[in-house]
DNA sequence: TAAACGTGGAA
DNA sequence: TTTCCAAGTTT
C-alpha cells in the first residue's frame, strides 16, 4: 500500500492550498485555534475568524486573560459555540498547567477541554511534527475508497480503519506528518463526499472503489440532522441576540427571537447550563 | 452507542 | 426549494 505515498505526496506538493495555519511561521497556538474552528466548519468560513482571533489573541495567555464571553462573541457565526468556550478553557489550562505553551504531547493535548482524538493527533502532528494516526472525515473517506473499495466509511471509526491508517503511516516523523495533511487535502479537494473528481486523483489507478466500478454506499442509512424548529436553531437565535449586544440583554429582547415560549425557555436554560449565557440578578442575560 | 450540538454554501 | 454536509467532542 506504500505505493500510495509517492503520488499522494507529489500531488500535495503541487496542489496544497496555502493556509495561514500551514505557514512555516505558524505557531502551535495558531494550529490549535484552526483545529478547533475547523471541527465541522468549512475552511472558507474559518479563514477570516482565525485571522482576527490570532491578531487579538496571539498566545493562549492573551485569550485566557479575558472573559470566556469575549471568546464566544469573537467566535461569531462559525457555529457550535461551545467550541469557543472550550477553546477558552483550554487556553486557561495551558496557562495553568503548561506554562502558557501549547503542549506537544498527544496525551497532554487530549486532556485539554474540547480536544478529542482527532484534534490531539492533528496538533501533535501539524504543530510539532510528531507521528500520529490522524483520522478525520477526509482521511476516512479516502482510505475507505482507495484501500477498502467502498464509497463511505462507517458511522464511527472502526478498529480495522485505525489499523489500516497506522499501517499506511510512513515510518519517519516528518513524512508521516506530510502524508496525513496530504491525504486530508486530497479528500477535501478531489476525493470529496458528493462529487469525487477521479480524473484529478493521483491514485485513481490504485483505487479499489474505482476498480470495483464505484459501487454506491451500502451501509445503514446516514441520519440527516434536522434543523428548522429544533432547539439548536432556537439556541442559535438566542445566542445571536447576546452576541450582537454589548452588555445585558432583556428578557423581552430574547422573547422576540423565538415564538414558542416553552421551547425558548428550555433552550435558554440549556445555554445557561452550558455556560454560554449567564442570568443576572436583575433577570437580564449576558455572555459569561 | 446514539443523540445533541450551529451555520451557510453548494448541488 | 430541499438536501447534503464541513479538519469532531461530549455525555
């Protein structure tokens, strides 16, 4: 399977996007911020927020010194605002436990709020050049197609997938790091979920899925997330009102964001429970 | 393990 | 217009 290395690495060398967090000058903190923002959010929407974030908070200490609410506000409309809260909490932990420096070890990274297996491996790999299996949705899809011959991977990472990815990882640290980002990029630009561009793929000739005639996905139905009318949409409306207001927001202002009183109250309580919103003694609401 | 958790652009 | 889905984590 190491037949894949040379063509994928060569393709990446020629086609990789220039992204701020891939710059040789990028700090580990810049990489970490990008990984948080890129969780379930497209690159195009992350770019401007990432730039503003790093300009305002060049180090973990700069962010940790401000209230968490400032992180939530600066997060803007990237979505999943609990990530902003967790990034702030991670910055605080880095100051308190790691002398203000993003730790290079996978285990230390994994212990930070909002950092799971993927993000820990990604930061250790892309910021510090360490050798880890980086399994994101792109890598999983590429390997499912090229090596396994199916259109899409299972709902969650399987043992077999992790073993395969580990076997494919080049032995030396720097090549392993480039390989991981290269496979991710291939999945993002060529071997996409909807319309794979096999004509532009450097390993089309080695692809098991292509060889099998591109059989359609044959697994259990992939559940689509409902949106309209959900608590998530309601929470989004409420938090948007908080973000766009400096200081306290009245109950009346929040009431205007959503018709269903019961759902509105439940969603607001959830935001308070999550720490994204604080209720003041006056009955108004603010960011934390 | 499955469900909850935002948002907006592309097909 | 509706559906899909984008560098996941947490509980």
